[in-house]
C-alpha cells in the first residue's frame, strides 16, 4: 500500500474547499495520510529579512489553515492529517512539494481568479511541473448524484505511457469502477487520389475503418500487461476519429475521474500540450495529469 501522502493545496476559496473534500475521500480510499498545505506571501517578509529578524510563520498562525482546522475539528472518519504552511507564491511553492507525494489535489481556480479563467496559474504550474500526479477539481457547484463508477483514460496510441495507464488502472481498481480508454485518431477528411480525382465516400470510410482497427490493436497491445495486473477492472476501449480533446471532454461528463498524461518535454515547449490543456479547461469532472514515465516519481502499487 502506498503510504506517501495525498497533498491538498488549500487557499480559503470555495473551489479550494471542494478540492479538499475530494482529497479527503482520496486519502481514505487509498489508506494514505493527508497533508493539507497552504502557500502564502507575507507582507512583512521583505522588511523582516532586511532587518535580520525574519521568522517563517507556521501553521499555527496561518489564517487559512486555522479555518480549515476549525472546519474539520470533531469530524469523524478522517484520515491522518498534517498541516504545513509555506511562504512564497503558490505557483512556485506547490510544484516543489510533489516529490514525496502520491498525488496533489487543488481547485481549478482559487481566490482572486477571474470567472473567465477556468484554470488558474497555480493549476497550470502544478500540472506542468510537479513530480507527482496532479488532480485539478473543476469549479462550480458539486453535482448531487451517485458516482458514475467510471474512470476515463486518454491514451495516445502512437506514444502510450505506462505511468499514466498504471495510474488510471489503479484508480479504477480503488473505486471498483469501470475504465473507459479513449483513443482518438486522425480523420482522413477529403482525400485526392492520383490524377487529382476525389476518392469516394466509401473509400474514405474504409480508410477510417482500417485506421481505427490499427489504432485499437496498438492500444490493446499496450493495455495487455495492465489488464493482467488489474484483472478486477472492466475495460472498454473506445476509438474515435477526430479531436482527442473533444472526445475526452465529452467522456468526462459521465466520469468520476479523467486521467491524461503530461505533454512530453521539448526544448522550446516546456508547457502542457494542447490536448491536456484543453481537457483541464473544459472537463466536467476532476482531471488527473500524470507525469510521463521519464519524469515521474516511481509509482507504488
């Protein structure tokens, strides 16, 4: 059992409180301790350091953590909880905390966020840089419904990642949920045959069917060892032509969690990929961004 903590990043916002509740449930589900953290700037820090008398404030005088502790006081059925206050801006502090955690959970938009910005800078920073999986809980009123009992995995059949797939299978197993694997592939669109003639609709459809079959075979080959490791998880593979982000966002409307891999790092593009970013912006359920295998902290079963 993975005893690394689940980190809940709080900021006093309503969305942050929703993320905290999700993190509490996750810690209980995984049998892990919960670490509640708050990153904040202190108005007197610069002056105190210059005067040589700076002392880092701790959790006992952090107003956000004081309110969280009061709200949880006397509540039964909680995991083991520890609190930590860190000086600095959240987008700089939070990603550095993921090295010793099994996941980090935060809201999509915190205090001071503009309503039009569905994903704040803190969520982007953590999702793109933290060493552990980052779960972003969308803003808005929580739906009063039973769980869908479904986890969705967005799989890139051309470059599948074992860390991302392992995370999705593990979370589906923990929940006793189905796993829907969504694999998108390019729709051929209008195709011109040699001589400049437009191919028939039947030919294009046949090409799409052939492509879909090939993509499904690649996905199944990648998933085979994960199925063997988690025989309790019922898996459905869905291949569809067109926009991957659109298919994943649609699938999120009937899911408890959607799992996607972090964009592979490139020299001139250290940020999230377009599909990952689009899913985080528009997802209807919590979304987990998993560091790819070469970036990840070793995964514990």
